[in-house]
């Protein structure tokens, strides 16, 4: 079994699997390919990963070519991920607010037109 493929058994049936996984390196702490990458591929969960020259990008959905050994490079990647995630969340909030406004202003099908002033 694997980290993600056994999640319902190990944790409970109520555990929700992630929509996306981000990896700063594709190896675990003993320099073997990370089991979660294999599991994500099996379960069609998209992955984003920093892929160094010693990594195999074949199972990564969105590989980012780069150095996964340098602390300054990792700091840069984390900063970029954070900025992107925060911008996406803000955009989503705006779109949800716009959708709510459009929903409030929409009149039901078959309703008489609003009187004009």
C-alpha cells in the first residue's frame, strides 16, 4: 500500500484526498523516489514538483526544472508558490462575490419585467 492509496484505511473513510500535491524534491529522506508521487499518479492527483537533473519527471504533472538542493532556491520556490496561491485565493473570492451579485440581480425565468422609472 501507499501513502495516498491507503488513506481511507489508515485514517478513516472521511479523509478527503488533496486536489494537488506540491513537492520541493522528488526523493524521500533516503534518496529514493517519493512514494506519494507514485500514488498521486495512480490516483490521477496532479503534482507540481521541482525536478533536478537527478530526478525522473515522468510521473510529475507539472515539473519545474530547478535545483532542489540549494536552500536559497527552495526559499525562492516557496515564495513563488505562496504568492501564486494567495493571488489565486483572492481571485476566487472576487469571482465568488461577483457570482453572488449576479445571482441576486437575476430575475427568475418567467417573472414579469421590472418596471422602468
